[in-house]
C-alpha cells in the first residue's frame, strides 16, 4: 500500500460517534503533523468532501433532521445510517499512495473477512457482487510532507432514509441499483473483526502500529474547538471552507 518502510503510525478508534465530532478529531490529528489512522463508525448523516456542492447533493430541511457533515478529503456524498459505515482516515507521506493502492488495500481487508471485492478503474470504487461497497479519497495536502487519505466500507444502508436526505447527480439516480453492504456478503461480520483485519493489513503494509486507547485531554480540547468553530459552522457546511 505504501512505498516507505517501518512507518510509525498511531491508530485511534471512535465507534458510534457524532459525525461532527469524528471529523473534528480527524482534522485535529491532521494538525499534529504525524502519521495516524482513525477507524470509526458514525451516527446518521450525509457526509461529503470539501469539494461537494451542498445544494446539489443534500436535501436541506429534511423531515428526518439528518445533518450534512463535511470531512477533510474530497468526494461523496455518502449517506450513513446509524453505524452504517466503517470509516478509515489518516495521513501518510505525500505521494506514497494513490486511489488504486487504497482500493487494493480495501480489497485485501475484505479478503481477510472472506469477501471478494473488485476495483473499478476510474471511479475509485470497490464492488462486491456488482454493487459499490467502498470508496476512497487521497491527495489533500495537510502540510509537513503529508496528505490526507480516506476510505469507507458500507455495513448497511437504509435506502428510504437516504432518499429523503441525499441527492445523486452521477450514474443512475436509484441508489438501490448501485449500492450494497458488507452485511449482505458477510451477515455475521462484526466491527471488531473489521478493525482486526485493518490492523493486520496495515501491519503487513510496512506500518509500525501504536494503538491509542484513550485520547488525551489536549487533543480533546482541540477537537471541541474544531467541532464548534469549523465543522458545525454554517459557512463551512454549505461552502466547504471557513475563516478561522
């Protein structure tokens, strides 16, 4: 997956977390200037990258009160039901990965779970049984010679709620024809098993892993500031940027 060897990387976990807070932790860790990897499951949201047009992809004022949340990378949107995706994000040395290598990483993680995935060239998607389960993003520079990477694996999808909160502008407008979930291919798989597969694949890809069990108070304070000043800021939500 990565061209360098023995890359010392801190790995954080955050399960069933508010998506605004998860993205704020993501940015806070990016600001540290050190390689990291963050594995998360989220509360319900429509999540999208910095380049996504808000009004074209989000149904504002939806009756379900599902929020629109931006993350550090580009691409999307993705509807997330409660703990409906396993999200992986982090920073690595700039130029050490590309979309193809990230998709191949996901395919290897799925193989460890007994699921066969295929990479669709040009779309940065991973399909299982002909339906999209995963997507990737990379190339957003964060300074110090590092770049942001993001990946997700769909665990399950509530198509009715997705229809009421998110608009699709590419491909067929019916999400049911395109999207699948890991639970369809491996009904008994657990989040813990996915995490173990990710750690095993990172370790086999020349990462030296330090698992962080508890986030220290300094990081937590920075997360709260980033959450309130940036990720819940209406200008950032609608435009993908904010004056800080």
